[in-house]
């Protein structure tokens, strides 16, 4: 069971906007910034968002994210078929001498 | 451009030791602000952070794996390694090495991943 809670699935049709949430506690999201990853089968995960709401170069501006308190969310607008993937939030956690934690992942289906 | 490449056996027997190496190019493994990380993806599960090593040799490990885990660095070869003892089928996974730029999960550069199966 992951320390960060994500809905197991989400879906949308092409062109729609979808949101994926990530819920934590004070020792992780409440203290540290959140990063988001996109994971396609058979490939290495890709950093989509870092430091709560920043996009690395090359990531389309259709991807955005925010954080408030102990929760974070990733938004994908103008949904495309190639966005179908697993999405993970990740952040540092202060407990047990400190370690990185991932959410359990959200499977996004483009209908 | 930083590149990472995992190498090691694809099959490990139960109770034996899993050993993987990550070769780094395009960056020095001794550079500050680089946290050399191992992550795995077990079948049907999510991503799992295994741990990382800082250039100074300081390590941080996943608490659930810490008793079986060692991450080390070989500066002469610009490589870092993972050693996991007493493996079981639950350790079957695709193992990735990656570079964390902040030590808090900002993993921009990844290896392609290597599948390790634990089976007799």
C-alpha cells in the first residue's frame, strides 16, 4: 500500500481535460515538492512535472500540475491517444530516516 | 547528454544475490547534486524507489528493502551498483537506474531498464 494515494484509473475522450489527484500527509507532500511521471509499457518513466508545477523542456504545455497542502494534482488538457499511460506522483517523505515515495499510479485510458 | 545503462544477470535463483551495475556517460558520478538512483517496477505493481547514493558515498534506502540492500559507487569506472541479497520471486521486476538532480525525486535521466527474474 502506497503512502501517496492515487485513484487507480481515469479516462477521457480525445480533446477532453482530465485530472489525476495525489493525496499525502504532512511528512511528504506537506513538506516537499511533488514530481509527476508518465510511464508507457516497455519504456522508462518520463519526468512530466517537477517541483510541483514545472515542466521539463520538451513536455507539452497540455500538462500542468498544482499542489495545495497535502494534495497535488496533474491536469492533462486536449487529451490525445498517446497520453494513454500510467501516471505516478512522487515526493520525499521524512519518516523512517527519509525516503522517496511513489503513488500507486493512475492508469489513464483514452476512450 | 547523460546516458545510463543497466547490466547484470536476467535470472537469479531464490535466496541468492541480485547484482546490477549502472554505467554512466555524459556526467561524472562524482559531481555534486547528482543522486544515483535505483527504481524497480514489479509486474502488476507501481514504481518502487529502491534507494540512491550520493557522490560522497552517502546512501538512502527504501525502508522495506534496507536490510537486504547495498548501493555502491565505483568512481574509477563511473558506475554505481545495486546488491540485493536473499531474493525471492517478489523481487522479480524491471530494474531502472536513474539520476536524481535534487535528491527529492527529480529523475530526468533514466536507463532503459533491465528485467530480472527470480526463479529456480
